[in-house]
C-alpha cells in the first residue's frame, strides 16, 4: 500500500512541476486558450454538462489555469424528482466528481481510468511557450506523448496526438501498462 501511495505522490509531483512551469509564464499567450477551447470543442462534453440519459463517451475538464484533462465519462442522474442527467467521470465516484467540479474543487482522475492531460509551459530553458500532451495511467507518472512549440501552430498535430492517445486508451487492456501494450503491439506486427 505504501508503494502505491508513493507512486501516486510521484505522479502528482510531476504534474505539479509542469503546472509550475506553466505558471512561470506571466500570462499564457492567447493561442494557448484557443487551443484548449479547440480540443474541448472536438471532444464535445465537459464535466458536469447536461447529457442524454444513456450518454457514454469522452469528456474534458480543466484543472487549474493551464491543464485540460480528457477522460472517459458517462451520464449520472441528478437527485430530485425531475433530475436531469449530467456528464461525470466513468467510475463509481462519478456523481462526486460532478459535485466537486461544480464547487470548483480539484478533481483528480481516478487510478482506474487512463486519461490524457494537456498543459502549457516552458520546456527546459526554451524561451517560448510549448504545448504538452501527457498520458496518465493508474498511479504511474505521466508519460509525455506530444510536445511542440506554440509558435509552430501545432493545433492540427495536437488533435492528431489526442486522437492517437484516445485510441491507445480504448485498445489497451487494463492489466497492461502503456509500454507493455506497445511491446505487445510491436510483436504482433512482426
């Protein structure tokens, strides 16, 4: 149990360090906000939005000023006689994730849901803003799967990276880590 908790803490530290790098930018360029909005539009639903009663799919939510999380979601009924349905994280604590997000509390992805995290910052001494896309799984540290300078207009490449990352989440068996999944996938090609 201690080992799992230490891995969780390590993942959180890595995510916080990246958020601090983003905070090092006094103000994110407007292109960063536009890029987050473009990804949100492509995914469709955001956490705590109203949804159809049978909805299941991808949703987004924001963490802090610069992070955008893309994760599996499903509809949960609100309490009350005429309860509508809202989009929540696809796990038993889904209704709690909706309530926490509505109250502006920090919502962390549960360990059993692989997800993507998009954020911005300055990479290793570079002077301009960069966009980062991370793969989060279980309690392992985030894996960087895409990085590009904002000046290079990376929106199209970022959307392709998001699509590829989401396809990994769908195709990867839960019992495998991402590197194990890639090894198995490479062995199947030979």
